[in-house]
C-alpha cells in the first residue's frame, strides 16, 4: 500500500499468495484470499466494506498514517500489517510499481484483451492437472452425446459421481452479447442432462467478479452467484472444485 494522504495505491501478488498454500490449511488460505480481495475492494471502491471492525468502513482512514500504524499492531493470527514507513517519493503509479517489484513480487497486470485467455490459462494450469484423472477435460458435446443438446458446446470438464459434475470458465468482463451466449450454452447443457433424467447435478462456474461499472456483466455475475443450480467459484479458489471432485470420487462422464 502507498499513500500521500490523498491518493491510495494497493496491490497484492496472487502468484505469491498461491505459493504459500502448502504451508496454510485450506480454511486459512481461503480466509486470506477473501480478506485480500475485500481489502482491495474497500480501498479502491467508493463504497467500502467493513473488514476488521465497524470503524474500518471509513475509506479516508486508509490514507491516514496513524491509522496504518494502529493496524500494524493488530493481528488476526493470519494477516498482519507492517508499520508504515515514510519515503521521499511521490505517490504515483510508476513509483508504486517500482516499489512493489522491489519489495513484493513481479507486478502482474494483464492487458484487457488478454484477460479471458489469462483466466482460462489460470484454470488450466492450476486446476486441470489435479482433476485430469477424475473428469473429461475440454470435451466438445453435441446431440450425438446428449439427445436434447441442440447446439455443440465445449465444456471445461465433465464427470459424474451418481450425478453429473461439470465446470465452465467465463470472463464476465467480455462483451455482454458473447458472455450471454456462452452462459446460455452452458445452461443448455444442464437442461439437456436433466431431460435425460440426470438431475441434481453439480455445475461450477469459474471466473472473477467483474467491475461494478460493467453493469450488464456484473448483473449476470450476480444472478449466477445467487442461482440455485450453478455454483460460482473465484478462480483463485479453484481448490474448492478440486476438493469436491476428490472427496466425492468423481469419475469421467465418458470413458
């Protein structure tokens, strides 16, 4: 975090966070991930959320050195702040990036046009190797596979443990028309399986919450998050999918 009392810059390294998962329990890792994402929203949003205590909801506190000093004395046994230090540099994007790479990690910032491929690549790199023996990976289905599937669809993974288990990755920042089409195809897969009598399946949607300024994308994300037959999982929490598949001994749908 960097501030001059007015401007505030904040960033954490997702790569470095993933590197510590072997020394933290699953519950503690999820706690840290959730905390950091909420902290990011709190600092960078006009509508901050309550994190530690009620008084922390005041966005202006993050620009206050004495408040940051107070936080350095606070600990929840998992996350702790360092005491702030005064430096002779202006609070600007370039200097913040330089300090981040000097003291934290490589500054990861994907270009907007690369966002979707980065999201999918993250799932393929992190989740696929862990579940490859349990499910069919990147499988394309059509009416030859499921009678009531009227348009072909490539699903990221598909398995079964008495009920279907599937997962699909979406970029909720992409153009709404294309996003709606992708989601509709995935829902059509769910309905096609149900029409074959395969009900009560587990259907994961992997992605990231879009910016609230993207009203259509955020609205669709909210609808999926709150739905009863789809389960949204942030791609940084892919272990939830892995744990479910392993715990329920999911097997490939097609063998």
